[in-house]
């Protein structure tokens, strides 16, 4: 029943977009307010009135910066808005402090900077829904934010959008040791989930450099790949279900934990990698594999890129099911690491190779793994 209800709600929302008659005027990010274009179709939604949004399809194959202007049809914050949010969330979850706003307005690379005057920290799905429902009625632009570790400026405002940060939603709801299924809120930091699962004898199928600050909701929304993609695939393979809130405040409950679910539309895949354009992810259920006892690592060097490709093909053929990571870096990346971190050295002779490969294998039989190595 919940899946049918979620399908019906999302179908109505998508139908409204296609008919160019969206009543949802509080969209998360409008392409005419973006600094750069991505190689994909995007919807430009210009808020013409409180009851209608015109959608224009746009294709761009460039990453060049563009000059944009704030859409004057969007409302600006006033004291009544602030009072409403404080009544809903409490004083501590409505942030107007300039120092804290400076942090959330700026991306990790310090390349993009917005000018939002308000940061909201909801603690539950219902609070997210009420925030978006109110912003929708007021035509206030919104940008969803997690750990703000992205490298392309997608998690910071372009102008003065209201920032809805889910970092306070960090509870682990359940974990089933039999199935290995973890259910948690979107604000859980990836490294905390990795530590939790390690104590349970399991691992996250996702691991990446920003794990100390990135959040699982943002990982899902950007379809983050990470180091273990070669073994466990993308999040499309590992996320079993999710819960999301649409721009008009409707909550879609797709938080299934059934692996073999062949009933109806698999709506979660629309949200994985959608970067907040369809809704804010608030909960995630994810399949986690058991931790294996044998781990081996090899660090190799190649003279040219074609040799790296040949090495990858050979690793897939010879290592097969125990291959868990295959990472590539060039000489410039290696020199950057050596320059930035004290005590780190190149284990191979310097200035002799153009490319380096890190291979990791994991398995349950150490002698067998070493034999394959």
C-alpha cells in the first residue's frame, strides 16, 4: 500500500512537471540560477506566480561559467518567516549567525559562495516536510545540504536560498545481522556508519575520502561511487529503499528492506543521483556485505595509461571475485600527496613511472587469496 501511495504521489508530481503546471513554486535549485552547466537535461523552472511554474528543457555540454541573475519572482525572507521556523524547529535549529552561515554558504573547494541568510536544521522527516510545505506556499527558494563535501558547488546556495541541512538527522534506526540491512537517517556521517558496521562484522559497500564528514543522504543523492565500486557496484545496486520529501511537503515512503521486490515501479532509482532536484532524502535502507577476514594490497607502477588499462583487465580476469578496489593516480597526484603530508613516501623508485595503481583484494581464505596474488 505504501509503495502504491508513493507511486501515485510521484506520478502526480512528474505529471505536473510535464504539463508545465507545477503548483510547487519552492524548487530546490533552478538552472537559471546555476553557475555552471552539467552534461544532462535539466529543467529551468521560472516561478511566474504563486500557482504556476513554466518548465523549459535545456541541454548543455559545457562546464563554462555563466552569468546568472536572481529570479525576482522568488520571495525574500521576512520576520514572519523567521518566527514560523523558530516556532517549528526551536531557536537553536534556526541559524542566522554570520560565522556559521559563512561555512554553509561556501563549498569545500572555496570556489562557489552563496549569500543565504538562513540555515535550518530539522531533526525529523516531519519537520523537513513542514519546512518545504511552508516554503512552497511562500515561494521561497530552497537548497538541500548534507555534509557539504561536494566539489561542484551543488550543495551551496547560488543566491539567498534557504539552506535545509539534514545533519541533525543522524540516528541509526535498525540493523539486521541476518540480512545485513541497515536503516538510518540521511544525516548519518559515512565514517560513523562504517565504524558501527565494523563492530557488527559488516562493511559499508561505499567508502570514499570524504567519509569523515560526508553524509549518507548526500551520498545517495549524488550516487557517490567510492573505492569499492568495482566490487559492490554503485548505490543503485546497494540501496534497497529510501524516504524522501517532495518540494510541496509530500512524504514518499519507499523505505523497503526487501531485496527481492518485483512489485510495481522501483521509484528509489529516480532519487539516487538526482541531487535533490526531486526531493530531500530523509532515510535510507542499504544492503551491507559481511566483513571478510583476508585483505591484501599491492601498489604497482606503469609507464603509460594503456598499461594501466591492461592491468585492470588482467586483475579482473585473474583476481575475479576477490578484487575489491582498483585505484589509479598519476605522477602529479603522487607528488601532491608527498608534498602535503609529512612522513609519506613513495614506496617505488621516484621519477621512473608516470602512473601508479593500488589494488586491494578481500576474501575469506587468506592462503587462496595469496595464491591468486
